[in-house]
C-alpha cells in the first residue's frame, strides 16, 4: 500500500514542500510535542509527528470495527441488491470490477477521532477505486416509494433489543438523494491494491465527506426501503446529543452522525537552520472548499497559515504550514482552527456548542499542542 503513494507524495513535496525539505533530517530538527500521543501497537493510527505524505501509509491507516472482522470467501461472495426494486440482482466481485471504474481521493475519519488524547490518529487520506453505486440502483429499477437505501455488512452479532435477542448485521443507510450521488462508490481497491481485510475486503461503501461509520465494510446487501432505517448505528449509537440554551431552559436534540465537520490540527513542528520554526498541519471538511487555516501561538492573535493547493482533491485533507520567525525560548502552546467557504469555523474547546454536546461523537474542537523551545 505504501509503494503506491510514495511517488505522488514525493511529487507533491517537491512541488510545494509543506511538511519538510527534500532531506529534512539534515536541515531541520523535529521538535517533539510535550503532550505526545501514546502509541498503541495493536491499533494502527497516524503518527502526526512523522506525517510527511499526503497519502497515508497503509501501516498507519486506522480501522474501526464493531462486530469483529468476518472471513469472506471472494469466490463465493455476492452483492445482493433487493427491497423496493423492480429487478433484484446479485453480483459477483468480477461483475462489479467489470463495471465503470472510478477513483476518488478522500479522507476517512472516525467520528470519535479526538475524543481523548489517546484517540487522535483515527483519520487518513488515500485513493479509493471502485464503481459508482447509482447506476446499479437505477438498473435494478427503484420503485417510486423507495426513500432510503440500507447497506448491510457481512459482520454480525446478536443484539439484545427490548429484552429479546436478535442476530444483526452491521448496517447504515443513506437517503435516496444521497445514495444517488455519483461520488458514492462501491470500492474494491485502496491505494491501488485490493482492499485489505481490515478495510472491508472484498467490497466496501465509500461516502466521501461523511464520517467513517457510514463507509460500510464487507458489504453484502443493499436494500431499498420506504421508511427510515433505525438500526443501532443510526438511531441508538453514533447519535450526537446537542443542547441549545434558551431563556426557558436547555433544548436537547439528537442527530445521527453523518457529514464531516470542518477540522484542523497541528501535526508537526520543525526547527529550521535559520533559527525559525515551521509549524505544519492538516485540515479537512465535508467537501465544502476550505477557506482558511489559522494558527494561534500561546495567547497571541490568530495568524494566517499557508495552504498547499497543489496536493488537492475536493474530499481530501489539505496540508498547511506557518513559518514562525524568531520564536522565544520556553514552553509554547500551539492551536489551529479551520474555516470553510460557508463561514463555518472550527469551534474551540470552550465553545458553548461543544460544552453542550454530551457525546464523544463528531469531536471537532480545536486541539492545543505544547512544545518546548
């Protein structure tokens, strides 16, 4: 997986050296964070201090599962499209691969990424290859009363619902208008290679601009329905509870986790040979163009960072950097914030909207990092 991204990353860095010079170990010195994130050998995640490639290396690409990792025999596997369709169909993997091929570079993030200092690397950026979903649905003939498309994975578990046990497959849904967007893919490759088992082999759903919970892995069944799907991971888990203060009291609202929030973080700090400091990071959105990224040093003003516009894709993260001239010795706190083209600003940790959010889902607040110069 790593080989496929090296050439693209090297080209991007040579054209616009956002995260380092061609030979950073000889010209720049990495300044470690005082609040360095703990490593977990059993859970691959991005090592932010070593982030240099726009495409995330496979060894650092996170994977989250809820019902374990199923063993799927690709030769026996079939994708079933059923429910409110006029022509139910079943496809082999070869039949899926023979259809129109499409690639998309997209950032995948767990909605809980950033919920604690031990869980801040559950995000990655890579190239996904597959076939668009919409033509398959149209060929199957969606009935007029279909409003929701439900995606079932091969992973399964028995769930207790209202004091009874029911076998359940992991499942999520999209509204019909969302499902028919051309960006929605049925992917069988990741970074130019077949999907690894932990990332959904043989087929997974790709929903660019949405949190990873919607990217159903080990996909085996697609079903059109005439009502909202209210499974565990739509209606009970991955539901964000937010409060709104009013003169009459707090009004609480529950919403299913869907689209990415605008977000950025400080990833890497390097001491330059001229004594200055280069601060670099990444920012991403739900596909809304990124307008600005700003950096605050200690209690100073917000400072405009420079965005890398050469390594760019609508649903991929953007690297940014800030050249800090003549920094003072001592301990410093660095924090970034991103703003999208709609004027949505990444909130601070003490923002009222964040304080009134009672679940860890969609953890998008600003993240201060500390260094010692």
